[in-house]
C-alpha cells in the first residue's frame, strides 16, 4: 500500500512543470513567512498592535492626511481602538477594533456584536482585526452588519503584500518566449 502512494506521488511530481514546482515552493515560503510575521506580531504589546494596524492601513492608502490614523485613548475608548479615514480627503471614517489574541483562539459573534454596538449611531464603517481566527457565527454576523474582518492569516498576507514588516530578499523573473517577435521575422521570408 505504501508503494502505491509513493508511486502516485512520484507520478504527480513527474507531471509538475518547473513553474508548478516553483509556485508550490513560493507558496510554502509565503506560508512560513506568514507564520514568522505572526510570531513577531505576538511579541508586541496590545497597544503597539493597535498602532501597527493603523500604520499598516495608512501604508495601504487609508488616512493619508496628517491625522492619518489615530488610536483612541486607552481607557474609555468605548470599544473602538482607532479611527482611520477611508479616503484621502477624509469624507468617511472607519472605526477599528484590534485584538491581539492567541493565534489558536477564536473571536465569536459576541465580540463582533459589541463592536457593532460601539459604532452604532456614529454613522461609521467598521474593521475588526485580530491575530486569532473568527468563528463562522462571527463571520456570518459581520457580513450582515457590513463589518470587515481580518484574521491573523489575512493580516500576515496584507503585511507581505504591502511590504510592511518584511523586506524583499530576492526577486525572480520568469520569462517566456514572445512568439510575436519571432512571427515578425518569419513573415519576412
């Protein structure tokens, strides 16, 4: 039985193109980097985490004015950890809830409901960011309330995408034949 599995895996490996192999390796490296990013994020304080989230959002193009993003006071924030401008002119504000919880914890619907209550009546949009995961009930409720959720994995991926807390180590350019160039030469015959 082990021999069949090994031969099936070998057969799959033989069918992979070099690009497939490279893509799989690239995905594995990014998964490892995401884990490393989250390990580093877990080392910072909860207050620093709130500031980091606002800085990341500013790097993503939110809150581009001098008040780019601001954390609310640590006490009495009424469940809102920060406020950032949705557009560069500041027409719409987004309330941020940032929870640095253990990666194996799950944010449930009650936490999302509390956040919705905190922004109710303020006419603002909401973004809930955590290093943990969201329960399916939290996700379903957030969708009905138009609250955007970012879990730990998505946070790490956004940090990689926007080069926040990471540096480019090496770049590879995968090239392919430009048949149009050669077709022009063939047309000259």
